[in-house]
C-alpha cells in the first residue's frame, strides 16, 4: 500500500484572544499549499491536549509535516505554552518542530540587532562586544528580545521602562540568562528623561509600539557618542524623529547613521521565512529568537563578505626611483 502524500500543516497556538494574521501570511507565502489551524487564548494547561491531538491523527510520517507555531504578546504566557508543548512532545512517541515568534518579536529583534551589527562593521566601528547600547521601550516584546541578543553579544545594554520595577525584572532575567551583569534599566516615564538614557549610547534602538515617537532630534543630538540609531516603527510618527522608514545606513548627522523600520522589516521577513522553512525540514527542534538571530547575523555577514570580495583592490603605493 502506497504511503499517503502529506501536506504541510501549521498549528498556531496563540495566547491572545485573536490570532494575528501576520505570521499566517508569512507561512502561506512560504508554503502556499499548506493548511493552517489556529487556536486562541491558549494557556499552558491547554497546550498539552492540543499537541497530542495534533501529533496522533497523522502518525509519525504525518507529524513530520505538522509544525507548531507559538504566538502571543504576553511573553510569560508564551513561555508557559512553549514549556507545556515541549513536555507533551517528550512524553509522546514522536514529536515535531516548534516555531516561536511571538507577534514577530523574535524575528524583528533579530533583524534589528543584525542590521546594527552589519552597519557597525561596514562603517569600521567594529563588533557589538563592548558597545554601549540603549534600547528604548526595552520591556516590550521586541525591546527585551533585542536587549537579550545584544547582551549575548557582550554589549553593555541600557533598557528604558516607564516603571523601574518592570524594567528591573527584565534586566535581572536577561543577566541571569547570560551569566553576567550586562543589562541595566533607566526609568523613562516622561519624554524629557530620554536624553539621560541615551547620553552614553553608541547604538540606540527604538523598539516602541507603532505611531509613538520615542527619540526626538534634540535627544539624538544630545547623544554625543551615538554612531547608529535604528527604529522598528514604520507607522507615523515613527520612533525616531528625522529617520525615514526606508533609510538603510543613511547619515542623519555627522558620524550618525540610521536604519529605518522597513529596512529592518525586509530582513525580518527573510529571517522568519527561514525559520519556518528550516522547521519544516527538521524532524524536531525549537526555533526561537536564538535561531532567528543566527540566521539574521549569517545573512548580514554573508553580504558584507560578498561586498568586500567584489570591491576593487586598493592600489598599491608606487615607489619611484630618485
């Protein structure tokens, strides 16, 4: 008897009351003939039953074509669902890959950090290790993920938060994960407090919600050490005053270069698509922010190497006989 030909199936477990269409559209573009099932308001208690009901009907061969995509804006709940999903798979006779990209935060943060690394290398500023980085809105989904990635790259990170206690909780969690005190928090509950938060920053990432300006032109001018400023907000007003969403390495002021939200977004979509395709090819595994950043960083370094190889060789100085 011939084996059935299994279609790719993506099961979305969303911790919010509605499942965002964004990631489902990325999946559809990557695999137009795939089937998508979505579950909303999913908790850790729900995840186990859904996972079992996902794996068993198709058997081990079908399960290999069935991937779990965990989503949601509440990071704590997302982590609970991820843990419950992994626990269920460990007790099942077979498992499958898990994609985690809550509201696109992981792939967006990965793209933003990788773009800032690439620009730093292109302009001769060096790697991220040892750099002073300020992440505005650093307790949001993208902000805390970017802070985690910068800290993993051994940068010194300042995150801003409207409430000090919330920011400290995020900083403590990241510092525990990386095993070093690399992240600290500065309270920014009023716009006039922003200048103090960015005064020592060499890299600034505005990671706020759409339509909210976090960094004014005056604040950026006051950041005398800043070399790179990036923004993830493409909805006007954008997060950084004077930074166009399409800017990709544009010099905003003397020695200060900007990366707009749409420039980051292009890499973000590429990274998320890469995550989905790799998860589809793999029999099992967790595809999260770490995998997203690895993919984004590899893409940036490949482009830099390609550009360097294509550049004409520097002319050697001529030494003339007297």
